[in-house]
C-alpha cells in the first residue's frame, strides 16, 4: 500500500472493525518483489477469507489471470474517465476492486501486479495471501487448477473480503 490516502469502501468504513482492519492492513506488509517500492498487506488464507472468495465466485464477481484482469480494469478505467469528463463534480476515489495474489509468483509476475497497482491504485488494492497458486486455485476452481491472481470486482464482495481479514485475527 503505497498511498496514505487510501479510502476503503463506505461499507467497511462504517463497520465497527474498521480501525482494526486499518491496523492489520498497515501492520503486516511486504514489498511485492525485492526491488519494489510498493508494499502490500499479507494475510492468512483463513476460513473466513475462503468463504468470502467463494461467495464472490458464486456471485460472478471474481476474475482471474493477469491479462483478463488488466483488460477488465482498463475497460472500467476508460468508462470512469468518460463519466468524469461529462460531469463537473469531482468523484471521490475509493477502493472498489481487490487483488488477491498467491505467494509463489516470480519477480516478473509481481512486477506486473505492481504495474496494475500503479495504473489503477486509486481504486484497486492488493493483498498477498499465505498460500501458493495451487492451494488458491484448487480451493476455488477444483483439482489441478492453479491461480496466482484474482480480482474481486464488486464493492460489496470487496468489503466482505476485507472484513474477513479482520475476522481471521479474531478467530485465530
């Protein structure tokens, strides 16, 4: 998290666990790769997070794969730019998308994630989980499926996943 002006979804800010979540997100972070200037929160692949990811998948709010995620965010970004052009009011940029990444990517993969965050960082946040791509993929998509990167695409699902990070510390 390189931006101190990070605004989380309103649903998260209104939750009583908000301050605890902020502490968690800033307390345990790692650089994306050895030469990176971008740090991301690190979280456990807990039952609570698994449930939030599964719910996002069931509601068709989950995208996977770097190229597909880049395409999705690019289309959304262009749409937001058009809306901004047509309106005179300045839109408040809040986190509305969440990247969940495995912990076994190569440096090249994490550089790509960093590029995504630099381009879309006002509305996209990333969390690295303590699970490899096989664990993540098999949990959500079945045997022999590996997934290094997921995008949660809806603010309600993003809020549920973020709050699941707090819940894992309560139940751990």
